[in-house]
């Protein structure tokens, strides 16, 4: 077989580097060997791919042969937006050339490798990077020159999510906030940290940080300056060595969820509270003077009044409270139905195998959608597609799936299985094994390229590479044993959304972070409320152009779910909590929690 275009390029490049005739044959042979060892790179270059996943049993040996680094050829693919290299025990450093060669990178996932003790050379600058996952490595320190990137100018100016969990870090870089000033999620769980750098909590240092997780470390002190994190919603410092919790923590204006379990606090009453009380009660106790120093003493009305005024001022500055002047008729209403109010709660059990495939899952039930008039269903499906393109970054960061709740039989199981071991009825297709479906889609993609005479593909074919090298595929299984979802590829025809659907089960899965799942679910539910309100206000007539217009739902929806929906545009959508538990039944996540659906927009009202 004649060598392909990329192979011929590899033959020419080494001659240009050597510049001498002697030994050129050996260099060409070496280049051919590199091409043979990394066929994924040839494929990515030939198809002009924007996403690349390197994993699997053969990866470790190839990286070891490359000196414990990624192959330099990888850094000649400037179109890459998503790069994942995971589960490689011989990968000790990324290697030089990453920042210069991959300027458009949005997501970099280097988890469960052997990176450490530092990063040489440092990763940045990566001006477009939004998600960085370095979890499960052997990092001990990230000093200047061997860390995440420069501080001036910021090396990671667009970074939103940073996962450093499961390493051996004893300290964080002092300039982290200057390097990544737009950080929203920071996961430091399972390291050896004994303190946070003071610069992390300076006023305005991280104005967007909403989630900070540093459980299972050696933290001895929490600075009162944490109150400067104006956007902080979730704080997890469980299983550390804290003896006090600063009262100033109660001044964080958006803080809704804290976890200090497993710390030996001096204030024994506070220690009991963090083990069993709600966040609100703990923060009220701190405001009254409890600091973990024995019995709390009230600080007096003047100081408490001053704190109250500061909290109100911060709310005004961030736009909260503006909804008081919004016309009542223009509001979007969402009502949250809690676990205690819902006897038919839907539960999802997550199996341990998903941890190495696609570990994060968030679910929700939404009742009261009206998809029958006009193009309402088309708008809903288009909204989902747009979220996949934008927030989900072409499904590389997360994947959304929506189901007709009437066809969903719970409880559900979120599992990871060998592709030859489960079947699904994909949307618009016949029942097929997952392995055969992927093969069919690959053949269709190749045929599509030949017919269109171009490199790009469309539809489901764009996401096949996300399964490259995976020995197990994620799937969601109902109580009948039927697979109703195969992320990130397709849903099942069994639970397909139709025009008659009014109650939906929503799922968001991700390999990046739980907070990303929650943020995308927030955005999806907000879009659903906007679509529903538009439909009710505009009174469109039925459109026969919708392909689903003649479909009949297999199970009837509950007519009580949307009383009076046609009469007023202010009827709220009802959002029911969905619990995700592990095999022993221990709670992993519940959505929506008190920190979810926390919209800054003045036209949205959430009734809890």
C-alpha cells in the first residue's frame, strides 16, 4: 500500500532538521517508525480533527519509547480543541512544544498518568484553555517555570475549571490567581496541602470562583480573607486538620453549601453542627461569634448590623435583588420539588466502573413542558444542539440526553460495560450492539467523506473519536434492563421526546467535573423555561412539518402536571430532584440542590 499524504510529510521533515545527506536514510526510517507507532496522529491530521483521545493498553509502551513524553508530532496539530491522554503510567511530563503547537486548545485532560514532581517545561501560555484536568498524577509542586504557566501576562487567561486532585502537592503556586484569573472551579482534593497561599484570597483575585474543594488534605488554618471570594457557592474542606472556622466565612454572599466534616474543631458544638446541620444554621452560628474557640460569644448588634449591610451591598453590586423591579408578568418561574415532597422520586445508581470512563452524572425531572404547538419541539431540540456545540464544546466536556419521562422505568443504573455486552435501539435505527453501532457509524462516516469529497463529517459521526481506546462504554439502564442512553453518542428510541411529551427526564454526563454537569443542567432548564414561556405567549398553531407530529407517546403524561398552562405565561415548570447513589446506597449527588438553579438574572424566580 502506498504511503498516505501525512506519511510522506514525515519523510521530508527529518531531512530538513538534519540538513546533511549522510544518515538521511536512517532518519527516514525513524520517521516511518514514528508514524507507524502513532496512527492516531496520522488520522487526526488527515481528517483535520479538533479532538484527540490517547489511551489504552498500548499507550504506555509507546510513551516509554518516546522518553516518557508525548510525541513531538502531536504538537503539530494546531486545530486541536480537546486533548486527552489518560491512564499512562510512563507519562512523566508533557514535553516541550505543547503551548506553541496547540494554541487553540480548549480542554486538556492528563489524568491518571505519572506527571511529576513538577511540569517541565510549564504548560502555558495556553490562551484559549478552559478546562485543565491533571488529577491522579504524582505532582509535588508547581513552581515558576515548572507549573501551569506565567502570571504576567496570565498564562491561562480563560481557564474555568482546574482539577489537581489526587496528587502529592504540598503547596499551591502563589501566583495561581494571576495565572488563571477567571477560574470558577478548583479541585484540590486528596493532596498534602497544609495552607492556602494568601494571594488566593486577596480582594478581586478570583472574582468568579464558585466551587473550591480541598478535602483530604492537611490544612491547619483557613484565612478570614476567604470572605473576599464573592462568587463562592460550594466549599468542601472535609477531613483536614482545622481547629477553627473563621466567622468571616459567613460574609461570603453566595455561599450555600459547606462541608467541614472530619476536622477536630475546638468548639465542640460547632463540630457537632458541621456533622449534621444545614449550611444555613452553621453560617448563622458563625455570624453570632462561634469560631471554634470554645463557646461562641455574641459580637454585639453593631458588628452584626455592619455585616448585614455589607452582604446587602454585595448583593446589590452583583445584581441580586434587581428582580424586585421586574414586571411580574415577564418572570420565568421554576418550582423545585424536594425529595421529601416527592414520593415517586427517581433514583440513579452509579456503578464503580464509570469512574474510569465518564464518572460524573447529574439528573433531573422537569414537568409542565408544552411541546405540541407549532415548532415548540423543534426549538427544544435546537436548543439542546446549541448547548452541545457551545457549553458542552461539541460533547467533549459534557453530553446532554433528554427522555420522555412516561417511558422511563426506574430505578436507573448508570454503568460502564464492554461494547459487545449491551444493546440499544438508537434514535431512528434498529436494535444493535454498541460495538456494532460504533462500527456502522465509522463506515458511514468514511462513506460520507468519499461522497462529499471533504474531510469533515456531521451528525453522530463527529463524536466517535471520544470512544477511541475505551474498553468499556458508559450507558444508562432502566428497570427493564433496557439501555436508554449511550453517552456521548445517542439516546434510545424507547424514551424519545415527542410532541405529546410534557414530563421529561434530563441527564448530563461528563468526564471533566461534576460542576460542569450542574452548570450545563442549569442552562438547559433555563432554556426550557424560556421556550415554554414563548410557546404559551405566542399561541402557535400545530405544524405538520414536525416529523414527530404524528407520533403517539407510549405512556400518557400526568395531566395534573401542567394545570392552567394555557391560561397564563407565569405557570412554573416543576423541577423534581433526582438522587445519584453509589452501590451501597450512599448519596453521591442530588440535583437541584440549594446551590443549583441560582440564577443572577432578574427575570427568573426559583420557588423552593
